[in-house]
C-alpha cells in the first residue's frame, strides 16, 4: 500500500499528465495489477445574480422577495446583486479497475469535489464562529461525490456505494448547462445504495435495461430504505452530441421510466409513503451522419416527473416554502422539503410535478455548441400546509426557469462557457406575487 501511495504522490507532485487512454498500472498488497485512472477537471466560475439568494448552485432555492411577506419593509436581499468567483466545483476522481476474477469484472470509483458543508473551523472547546467569505471560497471543504464498487458479469452490473439516483436515470438526461447543477426542476442527487442492472440486446442496435435498488432512507427513523426501479431503451443507430458542463459526447436515442417509494414514519396513527415516477427522453433531432462525428447535430432532452416526498431527496433544496417537520411533530425530524404538517396536524408528503426540456446544437465545427431550455416545478397540495397567514405568504406554488448557454472548446482539454438564465418564483403572497433572479455566468474548465 505504501508503494502505491508513493506512486500516487509522485504523479501529483511532478504534474505528470494522465489521460483516459493511458492508465497508470500499480500493484498493492491486496489488489494485484490494478489499473488506476486519474480524472477530473479544474473549474473557475464567475457568477452574477440580481438577487442575494444563491451560492454557485441555484437548485430549487426560492428567490428572495422584494418586500417583507404581506408588504411593508423592503427586503435588501430581494433588491440587490451578488457576485461570486469560485473554484469549489473542481473535481478529482480515482477509477481503479481490477483484472477479471471468475467472470466478474470489479471496478471502484472514489470521486471528490470541494463543494462540501463549510461549517466554520474552531479550536476544540470553543464556540463555532461565523463563516467568512474568505474561507468559504478560498479554503473550501472536500466532500465525497462518489464512493462505489461496480461488479459486472455478462449482462449484469451491480453497484454498491454512493452513486447517482436511479429516479430520472441520472446522469443520462441532465440538461446541457454550464452552471453548477442542479437547477430548477432537475432530478439530481447521489446517495448510498445497492443496485442491480440487467442489460440485453433487443435488436441489431437496440438495447433494454432494467434496474432496481435499495437506497439511503429519506428519514433514518422511518426504519426502512427507499426503493427505486426503472426501465430504459436505447438505440445505438441514432446519435447526437450533448454538451454538459465539462462533460458531453455522442449519446443514443433513448427513453426511460423510473420510480421511487419513500417510506416515512411519524408519531401519529399513520406512516405516510412518498412515491414518484419520471419519464425521460433523449432524441437526436439531427443525428450524427456517421455515428462518430459530433458536428452539426441537434438533440432534445426532456423529463417529466410527478409524485410526493422527493423534495430535498431527489430535487435539491426544494421546499416550496413549506416549513420543515420537527421531531416534536413527527416523533423524529424529517428534512425540509420531504413533508410538512397539514391543517389536521398530520405528517403529509409534499406533492410536486416537474417538467423540463432543452435543445442542444453542436455546430459543424464541433468546437462550438449552444443550448437553451426551460423547466418548471408545481406544488400540488400546498394549500394543505397553509395553517397560518405567515406560512401561506411564504409558500411558492410555482417555480419557472429558462437558460441559454454557449460552449467553446479551443482544445480537447479546455472548455469555455457563458450562460444567461432567469428564475421566476410565484408566491401566494399578493404583495410579492413574483420574485425574479437573473444570472450571468462565465466558466472555464480545464479537463483531464
């Protein structure tokens, strides 16, 4: 293990370039002939928002109102700009592939970024202090994105560890944006899970996949994990390019359905069950002429999802203004966005419906690409949580989001991007019916 560590440190210290097709082969005590691939990117973002409500990722965070709920005093954050410059989304991954053993092909991925929970550092025995902007942006905390073991054999693949959610077949249908995702209405999350996937050909160039998993509980005191399942069909005979942040490439025509069951528990007589389903498509509107060239291709990416209990779990930061459930109300706390306390004082999952669509065109010179899209979130049972006027005024039953992005790749390892977007939230508050945020972002990705 020490020899492997010295090899890794030497590579980083000397700055030796390691490309995807040039793996480093190392041997350690317990894992012989390991193929190590180092990958990732360095990202620098310059972001300007017209409202002071977001960090690098907007997700489904509500836009601050211009005045206090019900009118009256001005809300400073709802009337002033914010500018950020950040490298926190930069990423480093280690992909370890082992030789086949008894027909099984093992692979492990450990991936980190620097977008972690930046709680203030304190000396032992002292009270926490206020987080400074300097430390938040200059000394960001590392976090685990992925820590997963893959085991493949014939038509089967098994995943155990932290990986993308199966709801929405993430990341196959992520929007073609440069901004730090997730964005409004986008199914986007990673969590520990155990998943089995079965794939088989159903034609000369058509394939089908079926997958199911058990995953981290949305509420650990529910006593039950969450359950996902899905079906996906794709055709390798019809492809188009998609550009997504630092990623992208030719993707096949595909359609997928997926669903989730989210058991919850409360101190009441009933234990509610969150549940949702999603339908996703990737359509090469103008397909690659030879299945290899990215130039002059146009793709459409679409997603529709509906259900309950997926706020914060599958839709990051989505609360729609509904207060969180405290331990006193439920017998144990439930993350805000999953459920609320209705007028009958019962725990009830928050119902939502989302849809989004985007077009992504890659120019005849594939160094250039452009994209535009729209998404929307609607709360379906929010009136049941309006137990007071203050809560009712804070609830936003509709979120809308539109974007336009331009990408330029001067080299294979360098991508420049510019994006403009607008978020409009519709509140119940008659004095603040609409709240807007306009975002401009410039990004540089050094990809390795």
